[in-house]
C-alpha cells in the first residue's frame, strides 16, 4: 500500500511564473475572514485567484493581472475587516 502524502500542498507554494501580466499580492487577514474573502472574490469574476498560504495565521496569496491590480486593491481596502499587505 502506498504511503500517505504528508508534505506541503503544492498549490500553496505556487508563485507567478514570470509572465509580465502576473501580479502576486500577499495579505494577512483574520483567519475567520478567509471564506468571506473567497466569496467576495468569486463575485468579482476573474479579479484574483486566492490561495491560502497559512490559514491559521490568515496569510493569503492573491494572483491577478497588472491591469486588475488597482481594482483588487480597491476591493481589499473597502472590506469590512482589516487587511494588511505583506511585502517580502
């Protein structure tokens, strides 16, 4: 029988592939707001692709395009909970 995989999920480590249009934002929110943010982003079709990096700490990666970056930031700044932008 094969061993169960116990490593890090590959999806949570995805970084932009260097395409000139790709933008990667890393934010921190309250962990209980992650599902709410996911639902908001699904309502704005194609605005951003969300990947929770550390759900317990509320760290989330957002993949978007350079043409939609300003719209995404405007949505994040108007959410009813605090959003902190993380810079590497």
